[in-house]
C-alpha cells in the first residue's frame, strides 16, 4: 500500500544535527527527558495543537507520556507521521518537540507543530527557522503549514472546513 504523505523512496531521517539542535525520533528512550520538558512548560503548551487541545494535562504521568511516545514511534515506523525530540547540542537536555503530520488541507503537503520549553523560549524562533529550512531542503515538501504560527488558527480552521 502506498502512502501519499511521503514517497516510498524517501527515508525519513532518524536524527538531524543542526547548528543549534539535535533532533532524534520521539520514542520511549527519551521519555524522561521529554516528560521533564513537557511538564516544565505545561501551561504554555496547552493549545499548541489548536485552541481546543487539552495536551498536556496538568496531571499527566510519566507512564502516560511513555504510551504517547510509543504511539509516535509506531506512526514513524508506519510512515504516517514523524515526531522528533529536540535536544541541545550536548544531547543532555530535551528542549522541545517537532511533529510533522500529513496536511488536513489540500493546499499544503504537511502540517507542522513545534514547541520549546519555557527556560529555552529564546530559541523558539531559531527552532522554527531550523525546522522550516530542514523540511524545505531535506524532505519532499514544498508547501508547509505551521498552524497557529505561519497560518492563524482561524485561517487553518477554514482551510480544513473547506475540505470537509
């Protein structure tokens, strides 16, 4: 079965090393680092996936986080979506995450969500620019949506609504 999200000939990278960050597949092995990053910034992250998003809940447990990371890993292996944990260059602190999903709008190839922890918020613009460059240069995407960032939530909602 062919997945139209990415060509069969494209191998999604398992990691990406940039000038400021190190990305690795979001999976159970990074759960403690990821959980620390998520919970340190829990209030600001609510709504990162849209105005109605309840993630992350204030009472989320490490076990729940591990379950979520296992789902991300299965999606990655199935080539359905791609999630990465963003680390600092020394790879000892999780700074955030990047999620690359098939676009719900026919006007885009993918939709991308990203976040960075509160104590590294000064790197948020650099992370966005890094991800945009990476996707344009090394992935098979030319039309990339960053809902809530490069396109407002209201515009994104009408993009999606026009499909349904």
